């Protein structure tokens, strides 16, 4: 990754962006204070012939006062549930969201380019992230229509009529991750505001500039204060917001330590709803009858797509002793055959966006090898300033850091087993419980395994790598891996609460209900059917 002959195609070249705008209370404001420089780990030729991290631009380095101003705007817009947005008709909120997605599409090229440069995601995956996010918003709109259609009726039980809908929770603090700074952030933000909540949103440290082209879309699509976007350090922005106790929902995708520290700042714990996507240590379990070529291909994708920087990545591999040698040989060869390139080259392996990640990966490798593991692929652990070539480590044991820690990068620990209870015991004792990939064909072996695994994790992938999508399926985890469920269907429920109007079945009340429906004066009591 330090090749001095680096050539940047004209179509993908960047010009530094001096971004000063932020969004509070429906107004795009210009920041006059300190700014933070945004660098890409992709190195560009300098005037002296050397290579150095590429300056992508600057963003506002906002302060506590700005954070509290954004919170005040969200609080005013929600107005204890009486604001324009939380009381708006479902059809009108949907119209706002449809306008936003139309405006968002216009900025596709800018956002895709910044995804490549800011986090090193290859071109195809950057385009996929943008397009998938658009699809997610459209699917969320459709799911909300379905939800509303199901509520467009009265129930009756025990002599009581009930009109049940889902209502907003209040003010949401939204903090997204760097690895999917558009898709996973919007998987929090979009359903949150769709359900009538208001939000303060702080972009991730890496993947921050790519939000800039979308600020006008937010400003033009939603009423004042519904979406407030501020830039800065997490401690400076998020901490004072949480301390006020005004936040009703902490929506965060990141590390559990961050989630815990922010929860601890909230003075009214019972008020705070959590929607969290946290770390995982997803295992692959390879049985003796697994189709080895298919297994190797899926494990390559599972461990090394986007350099393994995904919570859904396979982060530890258990292989049965009978097929250990075959797997390790084929897998190591496949890893060594991978090409490292720039994002626009569409290689699987690209520069790592975090400056300290190569040295961290080296620490994991050195720790494992000092405790008995070997790097078994020829190129494993080759280092540069912004990359570490994937290292396959075997045999790994529980004394090694790479066994316990979520590496979130290109190092692959492998453990062999003879008794299937060994990986099951490890999984049951793990702090995480998101997904597992199970490779094999014998139904008599798979059936009891599945019955156990579904109680240890939340998704069992048969002969395929772990993944989040399709987005209509539940995305969640046990233990320290998640709180609440994110998907097109479930996220709308995670960011809302069932609320209803009850009326005893008698002539007076029935006449009132009929008049309410006929007059259409209530936005809540409605049997209108959204097409």
C-alpha cells in the first residue's frame, strides 16, 4: 500500500472539502469555530515525491453548547409529544420521507466517492451501501404503510372498543459506526424519525464528510428540529446531551463500552430506551462432511470482506480435526491469492481507515505466536503504514487475545476440535451471541446442532457466511452483541410503543367514535387505508 507509483484515476480524484455547515432547528448554519481535519489512510503523492495520508477536508469541531442547542431543537420539535412531527398524520410523515429519499439519490456520486476515500471501502461495496440504504428507506416506508393499515381498525374485547397504534418514544440520540457510516446509521435514524421521534445525529469519526452532501436534503424534507446534525468528538457532543436526561432513546452502533458509558450518564435510567448494535465474535463451525470448496469460499468472504471490519464478519473458525489439514491448506492458499488494492480497483482488501489498526493487528499476531500459534499463510502479517495482510493463525487457544477480543480486522484465528461440544461450550461462555456459520450436510448431525445454536445466537447460517441482510429479516444479538432488533419490520417497533384509545361499548361512546372518524379531526383515530 506504499507504492510510490500510486495512480489515482481522474474519475475518483478528490478535492479537499472545507465543510462548515451543520443543521439545528431546521436551519443550515455556518460554524465559525475550530475545525477537525479529515484524512484518508489512502496515501497520495506529495510534491517531494513521498506518499502521505490524503487530506479530504475539514469538518466543524463543535462544542458542548452546540450539542445542547441541537438537543433543545429536538426537544422543542417533539414538545412532549405535542409537536407538529409526532402528531402529524402518517401519510404526511411518509411524504416527507419520500421527498428526502428523492433528494438523497441526487447526491449518490459524491457520497460513494467519499465512502471510498474516508473508510477505504471498494467502489462496488460503496455503491452497494448507498443503493442498499435507498432501498432500506423505501422498504421502511412500505413497512410503515403496512403497519398503519393493520392499525386502521377498532378492536373489541370485554365490552371495550380499542383503537391501537404505535406512537413515538421521544428524543433520539443517534450515533452510527465508521464501517457502514451511511447504511447502518440510517438504519437507526430513518425508522426513528419515521415513527414520529425527533433526533440529534452525530456522524462517526471516520465516514463523517459523506454526510455533508445530505444536509440540505434533511433540511428541505423535514419540519424544523426533527433532524439535527452536529459534528465533533463523541465525548464533547454525546456526553452533555445524555447528562441532561432529556434523551428517550440511545440509538448506537459501536462498542459496548461506549454504550455503557453513555447509559451511565443518563440520570433517569428507566426512561431510557436502548437500540444498540454492538460487537460480535461470530464463529464458523466446519463439520467433517462440509463441501470444502464452498466452505473455503464462504469463509474468505465471511472473514475478509471489507478486511473483516464488520460486526457480522466471521471472527473465529472452528474446524473438525478430520478435515483440519484440508481446510487450512485450501484456505491459506485462497487468502494468499487475494489482491490488495485501492478502492477503485474493486479488490477485496483495501487500506485500513483507522491509523492505529495495523499496529493493533500486529499486537494480536505477536501475542498469539508467543503463546504457541503460527501464521500459516505465507503472506500473513505483511505490514505497511496503512495495511496488514491477512494472517491465518493456528492453533489458537483461550489464552490468546485474538480468541477473546473482536479483532475487527484482517487476522483469522482457527481452532480444531474433535467433539462438537467444544465450540458449543466456547460459544455459551462467550460475551457475544450474534450469528454463527455452520458448514455440513448430514441432517442427523445438523438438526441437534441447530436446536442448540439458535439458543446461543440469533441467526444460524447454513453453509454460508454471516451477514446482516436481507434487511427484512431480524438483525439482533444476545448478550453484549445487541439490544433491540433492527430490520425493516422490527426497527419501526424498536423506535415506538403501542398506545391506544379505549372506549366502553355504549351508545354515547359509540356515537362519539363514529363522529370522530367521520369528522377526520383526529390524526390518531382514523380508519383511513393508505395505498
